[in-house]
C-alpha cells in the first residue's frame, strides 16, 4: 500500500491532470493507493486525490472545489488614455481569445467561457469515473466541504488524520518513508559553497571590526 499525503488548494489543470495520471498508474498496477488529507485538497488537489482507492481526511480538512476559474486584468482603457497602441497578430481564429492589453471582444469572451465550461465537464467526468458513488451534480458547484458532510457526499471515505492512519498501519506493517531530493549539478554545488564561504568571511570581518571598535 502507498500512502500519499496531499496538501493543495489547486492550480493549473494540466499540471494536476498529469499528477492524477501518474497516480493512476499505481492504481492500475493493482497497488493500493491511500490519500491522506490533513488540511486541504481542493480543485486540482482533489483532482489528483480522487484516483486513490481510499481517501482519508482530517475532521477540519477542506475538500472539493470541483470547478474551474480563470481571471485576468485588462489594461486597454488605461493604455488608450495614455495614447499607447498595442498590436497583436495571430494565425488561427481563436489563437488568443482574451488579452490583458488589447480590446477584448464578445466573440473571444464567449469562446473563453465555453473553454472553461468544457474543462469543467472533463473535471466532473474524471471525478465520476474514479468516485462512482458520487452524485456529481451535487459536488461540482465549486463549493468545499469538511468532515461528515464530505463523507456523506462521497468525497472521502474515512475521517482521520494521517498520523492516526499511519499509527494504525504501524501495528500491522513495517512503514517506509520515501522522499525525493533533486540532485544538484556540480556548478550549483560550487556556487552554494562559494556563497557559504563568502558569507562566513564577511561575518568574520564584521566581528573583528566590531571588537576593534571597543578596544580603541
């Protein structure tokens, strides 16, 4: 069994979609995957969590937020007041639907909204595929839930902290913690070492100067 602690309020769809796909490989390989949520697994965080065989959440953990959001400022009117023109050229009807600098059109805005709605449908279908007992229409409003309510809605399976769950497992199994550390290239190690040496040298010089000030 693999126990994964998830703590995320979400982010880009493609990034969390990739995380979900990688976790799905474990499940497809007949390896039991348990996700523990101590604080939050919302939006993309829940997207990657829902592939697990079992989801356990702490009593006050936040889960859900099955929705899609996108926002961006538009500076077109401000730039126009300053007599600043913006040129944007695209090849492809909907290569750019909304822009932060140019004037947005109704057609572009409608296309952008339709893309969000399509992504929401994909999100809902994915949750339904992996949590078959969930009534997707009830939980795909973008809301979040906690504890008993989240369990009743089928978003989680049990209420417990990750420590509680691991402690129970330790009575029957040997637990191994796996961590990944990115290997630094030689150049990065050299830079880090140089910075450390310089920092120590500066502090030593400052310490000597400070002592001499009192001696004089």
